[in-house]
C-alpha cells in the first residue's frame, strides 16, 4: 500500500530526515513519532503531493508519486491535518464538508456505516446539531475522524488525531483505526506522540533516528 525508498525530505535548506526505507502492507496501522522538526507532518504532506521530495521515492497503492499519478493517488486518501477547523455551522456540516472536499466523494458508505463509526467513537448524535464554535477540540477531532473513516478510502493519513482527547477516547480512536485496518484491509499512517494510540500500532516509525 505504501512504499518509501531512500526517501529524504527538507524544509527550506534544512534536512528533516533522510534514507527512509519502509514498506507498509494492507491492513496495518502504523504510527509516526519523533522529536519536533523531524518531518512527521511533512511526510504526510509529501504523500498527498503538497511538498516536494528531496530524494528517493514514494509509491502509493502501486502507483509512483509523480505528476502523472497524483490525482489518482489523492482519490485513495482520506487526510485529516492537525487542528483543522473548516468553516461549518455545526457538527453535521463538518461531516458533510469533509465528504464534499474528498476526492471521489460520491463513493460514500451507507448511513448505517456512518452511524456505526459515530457510535464507535462515542459521538453523541446531539453533537452534530451543536454550533461548531461550541464544539470542544476533542469533539471536533472525533467528528472529523468519523467523517474520514466513513469514506471508503484505502489509505488514512492522520496528524495527531488524539492530541485533544483523554485516555478513554484515545483508546476508542485506536480501536476504530484497528478495525478499519485489520477488518477492512485499509492502511492508517498516524502521526502521534500519544502513548495510548502508539501502543495499538502494528509498527512505529521514529523519524528522530533518521534526522
């Protein structure tokens, strides 16, 4: 699903990491951790083609990451950046906006599947009608994550999805991601410093070792 070969990334003139060689197979939940400035978020952004690769290569779902395949690659990805606050009037609008912005957004799962994801993250349905400005950071995180999981994308890219959550909700998120990977055959690449979430990962990549 994901292959990194001798991958190096830089920000301006400063190297972030170099020499990343890693293969992530279908059905795996993989954590990415490391010290600040080692390129964790940049790795996710490189996969979606937002920042250039310094050296090496990335392959996504059998496709090389290049100008010829980037549109097709993005159709396979659900990406949730850290502290995303899209303009939406309430929780339901957050879900609708996430789906509307997704590539190939017509391929949504059924409402039953959406409700299952919401329940797995302990999202009270009343939150969906609450004004977005009144949602806590943790509530917003869980709603955006649920919206992404409800999209039938084979690759999930998540940046600090549990940073505003307590241990109980972090565990709920971890179990929902495991279900998506182990039962549905997806891949989740998750940037995190959360020991609760990282404990559930099949692999943990520490970019500090490549800096």
